[in-house]
């Protein structure tokens, strides 16, 4: 037996695809799902770069403090003034005076305090930028190294009540984009071996 079907034009629905509104809603949901994790990843990378730079700056500041302490000990062993090389007295052509309100920098890759201590006077608060020496795996002011964003200086402030004590401050500054950053470490330096 044969059945006849009568089709009514009003009851036929056509499924020809998504409307423009449905497409825009789907794209919006997809963009929100993608932008959120990308924003989190960007902030994570920015924080990692800042943490890396802050760690390098901390090491550079500590390196300067340790160098000055070592120079103090070497001066004592050589029967020189304990602040020789930092007080304006040295065999250098242009001796640096780091004690009387002047900023200095030290090149910790140089053993001789006569050549390692440089005055920052005339260059403003920023001293000579550090160079990364890939062959020595260190930072210096001299040589064929890669320029970095790190500037390091030291300041020695004498204790007005004790001639055998100075406050040693090492400051490393750098820029991330337009943001100025710095790490400051201080130590007391005495006219004795520690």
C-alpha cells in the first residue's frame, strides 16, 4: 500500500547554517577563552624577566661589597691604609675618592685596587654601564663585552663618631622599559679583619 505524503510549505524548516549573530557570539566566546590565558602568560613572563634582573642586580651589588671588603683586607696585609684606593690615594693616574660624598664604581674583574676603582663624578648618578663578558662569565667595565642595562656604584659614608668605620652602600640600577629599578645593599666596614 502506497502512502501519499502531503507537504505543507509552512512546516518545512531549512537549516542552512549559522546566522551572523550566532557567529559573532561564538567568536566573542572564543576570544575571551584565548585572551585570558595569554594575559596570564604575558604577566608571568614579565614577572620572570623582572625577577631575573633583580637577581642579577643583587649579585652585582653583593659582588661590589665583597670586592671592597677584600680590598680592605689586602690593604691591611700590604701595610697600607685600610681604605687605600677608595680614599683618593692610590697609584692610579686619576685616583677615586669614594668617601667624601662621591660615587665610585669598581671593576671586580681587576685585582689591583689602583685600576679597579673608578670615580663616577661628572657622569651623574649613573656610573659606567656593566659589560657582560661571555668568556669569563662575569661583568666588567672594560673589555669586549655585551652592554647591559645595569649600572653599579658604591658610596662610603664615614661614621662621624668612629674613624675606623664607614657605611658601604652598593647600588645597582637598571630600566625595564620606562620603569626605573634599583637594588641597594649596605654593609658596615671596619678597620679590622672580619
